[in-house]
C-alpha cells in the first residue's frame, strides 16, 4: 500500500520511475569518492554507468525508482535478483546524508517492492546505511563477501 510522499525537514520525499534526465545526476552521485568508500563500491566511467542503467531500466526483473526531495533528484532505490534472492540497494547523494532521506525513501520503496523476504548487503564501515536498514525493520542475518547481510521478512 502506497502511503504517498512523506513530509521532511527539507520538503517531501517521493519516488518515481527513473527517467533519462535523472541519469547524469545519479552518475555524479556515484562518482563521489566518499560515497564510493562508504559503499565499498567503485564508481563507473560515464559510458559504463549509462550502459548499466540502460540495462536496469529495461529489465522487467528490476524495480528502480528515482528518489526526489521536493523536485530535486537526490538518489535512487533498486530491487533486483542476486544469487537466488531479492535484494534492495540505494544510493543517496552525499549532500543529503544524515537528514533522514534514505530512511524515508526506503519506507516508500518497500511499499512499491512487495517481495519478502528482501535482503541488503552493507559495507561494515557504512554506519549510516546500517542505521537506515535497522530503522526500516531489517535484521542482521550474516556476513558475505566482506559485507553485513540484512533481511526484512515482513
């Protein structure tokens, strides 16, 4: 059940399907060295990033959404199949960290993506993302490939 945009200190959080005009902004988010360190994930070159997102948007098995704060594109949320399970991933631009944006966006996204259980993998040093998952009801369920695994069952 979709509850609509959440009120937020800086505006309202909402989600919409990813549009081509979002991709240059999302590309810049994933180029941020601090964000890459936090996510333990390297940035992609522009051509590789655009090709990757072309596949994401075209895939019927991926649920992808742009995260908006008011009218500003501030990040993205994804659900995808990985190694036999459904996973959620997200990337929020660093300038919006610590404001509750990721938590509110994930709450909204979990209304769009009904699959349960759903999993997430987080780098151990990413305290912010760990907190987001815990606030959204995810529980630690192990470790894999240097990441902490989380699961949401209901």
